[in-house]
């Protein structure tokens, strides 16, 4: 509730308003398994389109793909067995928000 006071000293109190926020953000992304061998699963906070990029430690982009999650918010990234073993970063961008996670390829 808010109380507003006019310049003449009169005041009014607003009605109670209920506000609900959608708390699902790009920080809620889960990437597994880690370490991985040939495929990854990405759990997105919603089933909208996202940009997924995998980048090596040297900063070389080794994969870039636009993906859309299924009804459960899941994306399967398959065919990653051609990547060399090592450490990578996965950068996921959705609705203007970006998150980066470290991955280990066995």
C-alpha cells in the first residue's frame, strides 16, 4: 500500500496490489553431464530460442548453434565426440541475457 500526500496536505492510501514476478532467469540454466564425452543436455528456464556457443580455452569458437528447447525446457547437444579432450566454456544467450559455464570434455 502506498500513501500519497498532495501539496495541500490531503492524503490518500492506495488499494493493496499483488505483484508476481517470473523468477526464471538465464542464471537458472543447468548444463550436464560435466565432464561430458559426446553429448550435453542444457536445461533452460523456458522453451524459447537460445544461442549456444562452445569456446575453447584459447578463445576459439568450436560450435555455435541456435536451439529451441522442448516443452520441458531441455536441449540435447549431440555429436560433440569430435571435440578434443580439455576445458571449454559454454556461452548461452536467451532473451538478451547471457550465462557462461565451464565444461570438461573427456
